[in-house]
């Protein structure tokens, strides 16, 4: 069977047709700039400009492109949804009630859940005969221990407004944890590990025997590591201070923390490759931002090693984690006392595998993430 996996962003639609048993991907594509000038679609090696007014039009375009390929028998559709809240904690067959809950939870993820809901509505209209499954980025972290998920604020207020640490990138963290264990030749239920998902969005998790015990992202995806445009951790007192001193209202603060912070706020760059180019040129601002980025990462690695009481592995994944040897070297530098010893030659040359020295007590790994394959497998498993 083939599963069509959809990942709808605020102005984009990524899709893959996947055989969940073999991992084969006969078709993959990306519609960008939905509802904007300069929209384009890429499928395989072919890219062309198109006019795409909304997600419904993007789904219709994708439908036509898949028909042109031919020979693909779709059995189901799997959707990536960022926020499932306290009730949608695992893969679920989509019905009207599930869709309504995804839309309600946009209050927690205003950039992501509305786009996912639009993709779901369009897919249900375009493929009315196919079962559709939602997989949630928060699902893997639904069982966080109370000590890790609870904010120290008024308890009744928190319960009334569903305030807790939900965590994100869970589909990736769960997949990578299993792949890391496999790389070590062990079952995931035997391994304690720290997983670092480092892309434009970034998060760290502490995973004990296959179950998460802590995660850097919280109520929203803003908490935690320094990211492309998000601030990560900061003093909550900064928010009322900026309200009073800079005249920022709630929308202004939200825009600041989500869109004008992180590496972009520090350097004007959102793509780590642009930051890397500036580092090579000796740009002092870029070097200062890189130091902030790495300092935060090292704090989380140390903290999560303490939470776990030691670990078998620290795993780097996602765009920066998989491809940036400089970041891995800087994060692991001087952590010999914690059991991490990097092998410089392996770190510079290995795309997937062990990059730590043979004498390292904690394995340092590079493992590519594959959220689409994970969603396809979850969809197939749920539908039997």
C-alpha cells in the first residue's frame, strides 16, 4: 500500500507518496508561496511557476500531478499536525470532531494548526474515499512526567487554560531515537539518549528507554533552544518590561518572539548556511550569535545528561544537526568529563553514523530524521 503524507505549512504544502513497509518514495513534491506572487511547484527534479490561490488549489494541483504520474494506488492519507493539545495524544482517524479540535488548538499554534486544518479539509474533499489520519508533533511528549510538564504558576489557572509543557518535533524525536538505538545494535527500550533536532526550528529531548522524560519546547514552540527566528528561553519578566518600555502589545510580543528573534534577531540571517558563510568571512556579529546558539545547546546537553543520570548517546539530527560539523564540534568540545569525546575526522566526513571517538563513553551520532516515513508507518499501523 502507498500512503500520501501531507505537511501543510502556512504558505506551503509538502507531500510524499510512501510505501511504509519498504520506505520507497515514488513521488515527492513541494508547493511553495501559496496565495502569494511567485508561487511554484517542485515534483522530483521538475520545478515550475504556478498560480495557487489557497491550500485547496494546492491540493488540486498535487492531485493532478499525481494522476499524471500514474500507477500509484493510494490506500490512505497521513497528515502532520503540530499541536494536539491534551486530548489528541496519538495518531487518530480524522472525522469532523477531530478537525474541529485541530482548529480549536490554533490558539496554541497559530502559524501551524490553521494550515494543517486547511490541508485536511482540502484532502477530504479531493480524496473522499480515502481514510485520513492525523499524527501530532506533541503526541510523543504527551506522557512527560509531571515534574517536567508542569509550569510553576497558579494551578487552577493552568488547568482551566490547558497550560502545560507539550513539546514539539515529537514525530522526529521518536523516529530518531529508534534509529539511534538500531545504529548502536540495541533495542530502543535499552537506550538512554539526548536527541538534538536542529533545523530552523530546534529542540532537545531527554529519552529514557524509549520514553521522553524532558523536552526543551513547552506550551508553544518558542521555548528552549535558539532557533532561526524564535528566541528560545528568556526571562518571562522581559515581556511586561517591553510592554511598558517599548509599547509592545500581545501581538507585537508574539511577532518579536516568533519572527524577529533567534539567529535572525541577532544577525539578520535565518538560514544557518548564511550564518556559516558569514563565520567563514570572520563576521564578528555572526561569531557572537554562533556562540549564543552553541552555549544554549551545551546547557541543554549537560542538563539532560543530569536528568537521565548519564546517557548512552547524544544524537544530532535535522538540517543543521545532520550537515554542520562545526556545530557538532563546538557542542561537544570540552565535554570529556561528561563522557563525550568527538573524533574530528569522523565528524567532518560521516553523513550518518558514529562520530565519537572509540574511547568515548557516550556515543555521539548523526542520524537523518524522516518524519514523512514515520507518519506513513503510523498511518498504516493505525489502519491495520
